[in-house]
C-alpha cells in the first residue's frame, strides 16, 4: 500500500484537503495521540466532516501517536522507535483495513521533526512505499530507512 505523510501546520484546511486530493489520498489517518488542535479546523470532528464532504475518509489511530510519557523527553525519538517496533504488527493490521492510498497526518510541518517519520520508516521496512508531502504539496518520494531521518 502507498502511504503518504503530511503535517497541517501553516495551511488552511481547504488547501490541506486540496493537497490530499491532488495526491489521490482516499483515507487520512490522524496519528496524533490527542486528535485535537488549537486550530479548530484540525479538531477530529471538524476535520472528519470536511474530509467526508470531499470524499476522503478520516480515521483517528491514537495508538500510533507519541505516548504521553515521551512528549517532553529528550530521547523521544528513540522511545517512539522502540514503541513502533513493539507495535508494528498492530499498526499494519489497522492500516491494511483502510482504503488506500492513505496519508498519516500530524501537526508538524517537517516530517523529519515528527514521530510520523519514524512510523513511516518502520512501515517502509514492511514493503510500504512512503512519500512525504509538505504543505506546498510537494512530495519527497521514496521509501526511507531510519538513518535517513536521524
């Protein structure tokens, strides 16, 4: 399955949805531990409604978010990497049930600074093609190894 990743900070919801449509995304997977935002357009309920109107399914998988205990840890990347490796089978099962292509969404603009890049990298080890989309709609194509990010 083809998997994109995308961050929403700095882009209006309407443009965000256009970017998803331009890339053929059929399901947006919210991988925030808490699917809420200071920007109301990106709260789970408002986002789900807006996406559905444009033919994109919204799914929140909070178990793929950064665990609370790692939020303020200097070693959050290592901690999350361990968490993903331990839970990759469940993640794969959850994602395989979805209509693809899918996009993993979190807040951070740059995927390198976000836990979604670690999740995407681990999924790339399990034969998933990964592309990172920035808010301008450009893609960073190719499957990636963890060393590509850290």
